[in-house]
């Protein structure tokens, strides 16, 4: 592929060896090459600084420990995160919800579904008692047979965008807009809420500190990789950023 980093070639054998680690990526080949370029840059920097270690991974770890300084999250930062993300640390919170799904298919393009969904939503805003009837008539979800009922949902049981909406709606509230997810368009109503219990700060403080430290480390490593990429002579590919499993 003619790819080199500061004059050092990355050959096809190395790419083929790296490729299996990126099969879940949208573009496995691009991600594999991207990763190899970053590893090569880090190992070159380790050589320049005389970093030693049992293997390449150990040398990279030692380099990052030396070059990337990450401040630890203090109690004030942890408390701020806790207050701003209370829903993450609430145990037993549930909603009872129902929906009408308009699923995108080759025979039902998004524009047509949106027009139908908005018409049904308008009808429900005027006549909320028709929800079960219209769910049975229009919903592409098996729940349509039971009036659109999804039963009781706790956090983590549905896709993020659906969860974000249902846990924000009030008891008895019908969402005022169609919700778009990977499954299609939804009309959503929450019938009942169970508030749950916020876990005490002391019970989750260490978990929050570890999370914030991890996020801080990833940001700092990401910035360091950007600096290395900016200083390097990379031929044969464009480095659009420094996102990498190396910083996960």
C-alpha cells in the first residue's frame, strides 16, 4: 500500500496481522492501518527517549506514563459529576410505556412513514383514548397486538434515544413529536413511573473517580497522539485524527 511513517514502511504482512482486531469497525482496513501508524509513531518516540521494556506494549505503556500527565479527579469533581448525572446512579427506576412503531421498509419510505406517523400523533393528541386501537392498526411492532404496551422498562433495556425520551416524559405524558431510532419512527407514551432510589455519593464515589480518571487519560493520550501525528512525516494515507484502541 506504500505507507510509511518517518521513512519506516508499514508492510502488507503487518496490516494483515492487525486486520482481524478491527472486524467490528466500519472500515476494518482503514482502522488497522491507522492503528499501525500510531503504534509506529509511539515506538519511534520510545526509541528516541530510550524507553525500555519487555515488549512493544510495555515500551508504549512506559512512554505514555512518562509523557502523558493526567490529573486525578478530586472529590469536588466527583460530586459535580454525581449531581449532573444522578440518573446513572438511581437504582430501581422504571417506567411503564407504550408505543406505535412505523418501521422503514423498501415499500414504506421514511417520508411516507413520517407523514403517516404525524397524522396518527395528531389524532392521538385530540383523542388519547384511541392509542390502543391505533397501535393495533398501524404499529409494526408485535406490541401492537396488546395496545402498544412495552410493559415496565428499566434503564439499559432499550436503545439510548428511546430510553432518554421515556425516562424524561412525565406520568401519562404523550411525546409531542415522533422519535426516530434505528427501528423506525415511534409515537411514545409513558403510563406510569417508579422513581427509584438515588444511591448515596459515598457508595459510588470510587466508581465515579475511576470513570473520570479514565476519561481524562483518554483525552490526554488523544492530544498526545495528535501532537505526534502533526510532527510526523506520514506518506500513503491521511490521518484524520488520533482516535484509536490505544487510548481505550
